[in-house]
C-alpha cells in the first residue's frame, strides 16, 4: 500500500466497521451477561461497543508513511515519536523484537530533538524497555513522565505496572492511589486489576478490568489489538478464577476483534490442556505458534502431541523450544517460560534453576520466586525451594499454580498443615488449573487425610 494513503485507508476501514457494527453489537450483547460473574455484576446495563477499526491490515503502510515523514522532516520530533508508536503496535501484533529496537531508535531520536518536556517519547521508551524486560529502565522512564506530567493518569498507571513487574507491590499501591482522577481511565483500571489479581482479589480484578475494557471498546479508533487485549485479559482472569467456559467466551471475543491474536490462542491452548481437550489444545497451540512461536505456546503443543501419541511431532516441537533458548531469547525475554517448561517436563533441571535465577535477578516478582521455587523442587532441592515458595504466596495470590507449587513443596517437606491449606486453596480457586498438577494435589490431599 502507498504509505501516503495509509491514513485514508484507516478512515475507509472505520466506515466499513460502521457497516458491520450491528452484527458485532448483537454478538457482544448476547454474551455480555455471561462472560464472568464479576463482569455481569459490574454491568448495570447492556454495553454497546464501538465498531472495530481493522488498523492491523494497514500497519505496514502506516509504518512506511511515518518512515517517509521522518526522512522528509528529520527535525520533527513528533513524527519520530509517532513512528516509534507504530513500531510498538506492530511488535504487539506480530512479536518481532526488531520492531522494539526500531521503536527505541525512533523514540530516542524524538527525545534528542526535544530533550525537555517530551513525555510522549519517554513513554514510548518506557514501553520498549518494559517489553525488552529492562524493568528498571522502564521504571525510570515512567518516573520521569510522572514528574513532567503529573496530571497524566496513564503515566502513573504505567509506573505502577513497572513496580509490579519488579515485585514492588507496596510502591505500586501508593502510585495507584496517586493516579485517582475525576474520570474513568482504562490504564488505571488495568493496573488496579493487575494489582488485585496479584494480591488475591480476583473478583475485584475482574470488575476493574471490565470498566477499563468498556472504555476502550467505546472508542472507534482504538487499535484492534489493544481492544482485543482487554478481552484476552478477561479470559485469563476468568480461567484463573475457575470459570473455563467464561474464559473461552472472552478469548473468542478477543479473536473476533483481532483474528491474529496469538495471546488469545495461547490461553485457549492452556485451557484446553488443563481440561484434557487435547485435539482442541493442539489446534489452538498450532495457530498461536504460527503467529508467535513462544516457548509457552510450544509447551502446550508438545503436551498435546504427546497425549495424542505423536512422538515424532513432540520431539520436533521440543527441539524448537531448545533452539529458541539458544538463538531466539534476546534480552532473556523467554527466560521464565523456558525455565517453566524445563521444570514441568523434568528436563535440564540444573539449567532450569540457572535460568530461573537469572529471571529473578531481572525482576523479583512473585512469579520469579515461584519459577525458581519449582525449578529447585523438581531438581529435588525442596529445602532450597521453601523460602522462594513462601515469598511467592506472601502477597496473597490466588493463582492455583503458585498455591499448588508452594503446597507440594510443603507436602514433600512434611509440613502437613501448610500443605493441606495450600493444596485445598489451589483446588478451591480452580479445580482444573493444570492437566497434571490438579491430580497431584488431589492425590496428596488423600494421602494427608489417610495419615491423620
């Protein structure tokens, strides 16, 4: 597409979207009452979303348009910043780390052209750093933006997100308290949802996310991928809260908005694996891997292939996971997923521990502690695993996998009271949280009952 026509193409897509709006609204209204218990409770009336603009279809044209604009006017900091934003959007849609590096160059150019009061460029640089797992750098950029534009509620929400990635939950809570404004802000609601999720209030997390999702869905020119992300997160939260059917609906809503949403397919694969729907799991994982071959996705594909008796296919998938570890793990972005895969499958356990320690050094959040705890446990080092598991559950998480890991470690160390509490909690939140570990938890609880 001719880059100079890209903005006109977006307008054309918006007009097309208006034409199909009634069908989309009908679909959303039919499902709005059942996506999740928290969502239904939070909605006082049927919400009508705006039509979806399929901007992803012209992403390359938009990138080319702004690349040419930057070449034509190299002293224009706004064009450089907008180019950075387009690179970031393309990364979110396709997962090419090269786009993150291009975004960093463009945003840095904007900041060089206007070093002061350029909160837009610093925000883009913060987003790049966050995506590259340079969490301290992201935190510094977002702190700068809050100083420059304290009235910008998005900047406070971004800072809180960086704090949470680093495991600084008390700081995140303080930042979110400062972000309160007179109007609903989707970014703030998203960060509040994440904070509530991490600290164990899943229903309130769902309610906050629903408010943010409705705001995002109400604006016609919001990017399709960004809108789909909220439905994907709704699906994650629903499944975490034990509602697999509601999660599926939310994830299919995400795909209706953005059909190439690898994250939605990945989470569908996780749900299908957990519920032993292996053929559906394989189909969803295959689709997600075609879009973004991430280790987590390939892990679900491996499990499905193995359960379906495809040993050659499973071996090929496992080789691909190890190849990503060797050559496709820029900035350690996939460290956590690789450590989880190796731990869960009893492979290269010493390597899994080393990778998990590296991830912990990058961001000491509850999931880093949990990943290291489980890697140590699967390597038979339960005593070393115990303090990391304790720190993982200390903030109140209701994530069944994390609760199970801590419970199993306690079980193997003979702490029956703690094991019983944690394993029961894991199953109470979601009795089908994992294709294998849920059964392990039930078996351990039976043994604990028998040993009384």
